[in-house]
């Protein structure tokens, strides 16, 4: 499957199964003539001749044909359901991957693609059958014409009117249906945001404002949905009324033709059955057009979603890095930003050394940390690991060689071992080694099930300090060659701070390059080099002793200037 256009490639693979389903539909619709033919033969042959043997033969033949039709219909339904499931399995992983890419790019449609895939799967599972039966409507009408042209004219007129109602239904519900879908997605994003930030919402009473936002979008959704339901209900009921009237009319017309000796009674009954079968797909189209419209809109959104250019090039597999970090003239600004968050940053860190990144709040430290692990593409300049640009490095190739502890540690539902092992099959020895390095092995053993303890969604069962230590163990898992720690001691006590410094010393000894972002003086304890940012620019960089000396000198010079008495003016 093409990585560039996975939806088009997957739908292309569906063509052959759909052709088989169309072939089954051909047989099913031919066998649908069974009831009409049976009624004609019973009325015109059996009742006229009184032959019970003929009746038995016709009944057995009709029963066999109907049994075959039911079996084919079941197979067709299962094939459609399995096709929808296959499409979901084929596209759900790329959709999740690209949704994550969209979040990193600042887009808010994090779950929309997965919901659209669910709609598409549901459509294949139940809403598409009448589309395969609709092409056979002209065949049934042609058979009715063969029975008698007058019956054919009535049936064709009814089919045209019902088809027109289906088109009207599509036209009058399309816009409100689209608007309801957009409002629903906005409301779901608000609800998702509230649930992800439940603690802040509860602590600062943000719920009233969130509810107002959610209710505003939800009210719009309900209003448009009510419009769709009202219009759809009017047209569906009009369709049912028209179909029942046509059914009565064709029986009445048929009876008139029987009285005139132009057709037989069996032909009259057969014409009524055929008309019902001919109009059924059209009637279903009127009632099921909402599902068709939803599926079509979901497909269009998925097409746009998958056609977005990839943020990250595919890249080629590269040898495992040793950890030589080089940053050259790095500049980064958000897509809609004017002022760069980082500007002209240049430095390098050899393997086995630690760099401390310091600076005031909003100096760009966390942004630099994210750039170093390749979360965002540079606006200008490069971030290289062993000479290879880190953003272009394949994630499945470089990920195991990187360790990253973000400022806000996010854990996942599962066991502690699962989280430390980065949601892969845990290597028990490597998990324990990482936990010991992060000084959380004993803490984990004190939990009810040790490393098999379920921590809940986001690590809800743990304290912030415990989450940070497990996040640190995850960053150290598998002996990565570059470890970036953003405020790694923000939730640690003095003992935890000391354990962190021991961990940094140990991984440096193993040849790992370490970058520590922080405010505390202890951040500098294991640093070989220090980089100071000021308003997104490199203010100081060099060996730790040199930078500390320069900082001390600046502070000493600043104190007299601050305390110097105001010059006296002449009186």
C-alpha cells in the first residue's frame, strides 16, 4: 500500500471484492423473480389444471431458489462487513500515526479521522446493500413491461417519482447534515480537552465556561440534526405513502386488465410483487440517504486527511548513532508566528558529555529540547546526530536510540513494565536496569503488584513524583545514545535529585550524550557544558566552569550598579 495515498490504495484493493459482491447481487436479483414466477404458475397452471404434482414441483423449486437466494444474501452481507473491517484495519494505524503528526503540527482534529473510518466501516457493514440492488430496478421494470405495457408505464412513473424524492432528500439534507457534523466535532474537541485537563478544570472551576462552549456547539448540532430529521421524516413518509398507493393502484389496474381479458390473475399478482421489488431499493435510498451522505462526507474528509503532505520525509535506515550532537544556526518559529522562538542557535556536544540548558521562563528551553529529539522541523538550520539530520531520521529507526522526558510526563494505561518498555514487549532485565538507574526500583516493588501494577489512564494511580521517575526510567530504557531531560527534577525531592545526578553520571559513563533543561542549581551538577538562552537566542555557551564564572561576574557587577546612589543635582 502506498504510504503517500493509503486511502486511494486501500479503496483500489476493494475493487475485486466489490466485483464479486456485484456478481452475487446479480444472482440474488435474478432469484428475486422466484415469487413472481411461482404466483403466475400457481394461478395460471395449477388452479386451472388442478395438478397437485405440478404444485409440489413448483413449490420445491421455489423453496430451493429462495434458500439459495438467502444463502447468497448472507454471503454478500458478510463480504461487505468483512470488507469494512479490512478497510478499518488497513487504515486505522496510518490514521492514528497521521493524527499524532497533526497534533505535533498544531492541528486540532486529533480523533476526527478515526471517527470517519468508523463511519465508513459502518456504511460497508449495512448501508451499501441497496446500492448494489438499485441497478436492477430497470430490469424489474422491463419484466413488468413484458407482462403488460400499461403496468410498465405505471411502475416506471412510480420509480421516477420515488427517485426524484431521493434526490430532493439528498439536496435538502446535505447542508444541515454537514453543519451538524462540524458542530459535533467542535463539541467533541471541547469535551476531550476538558477530560484531558480534568484537574485544572476542577481546581479552578473552569467547568461553567467549558459547558457554555460545549452547549453552544451542541445546540447548533441538535438544531441542524432536528432540521435533517424533520425533512427526512417528511420525505420518507411521503415515499411510504406513495409506494403503498402505487401498490394498490397496480392491483386495481391489473384487476381491470383481467376483467378485460388482457392479462391473467397470475400476471396481476406477479406484477404487484415485481413492482414492490423494483421500488424497494429506491425507497431505501430515500430513507438511507443520510447514511450515504455521512459516508461520502467521511470519505472526502479522509481523502483530504491522507493527502496532507507528510511532515517528516520517509528517510533511509542508518547505522546506530554514537551520540555526537551538532546544532547549526537553528531557528524555529510556529507556522503562524512572527517572532522566532529560537534564532541562530549553534553548539555541539560529543558523546558521553552532558549539556545543561538554562535560562529564564519563555527563553525557548523546552522548544530546544523538543527540537533535539526531532519533534518539529527547523525553520532554518539543522539538528544532527552523528552527522544525520535528526528530524529526517526514520522514527522506527532512531526512536530506540533516543530518550526523552518531557516537562509534562505522560504515561499510558497499562502496567509499569509496559510504560518503562515503551509499550513494547518488556525485556525484564532492561526494565529493571532502567528502573534502578532512575532510582524507582524499590518504589515500584512497594506497589501492590510491583512491575505488573496497572497505573490507569495517564498514570492516574501514581503521584507526580512517581510518574516523573517512571518517565525517567522510560527515557533511559534500552541504553539510548541521546537523552534529553526537560525539567527532570521538577517533582523530585532532595533524595530524588541526588538519584537523578547519579543516573546522569552512570549513562555518561556508558557514552550517552545527555541534555538537561532546568532551573535548579542541581541541574549543573553533572553538566560538562552549559548553554544559556535569552529570548530564544544563545546568550552563553561553554564549559561549565567558564559559564558559571561569567554568570558570577555579571551578578557581582550588577549588584553595585543596582545599589549605586542616585547622582545629586545642583540646588
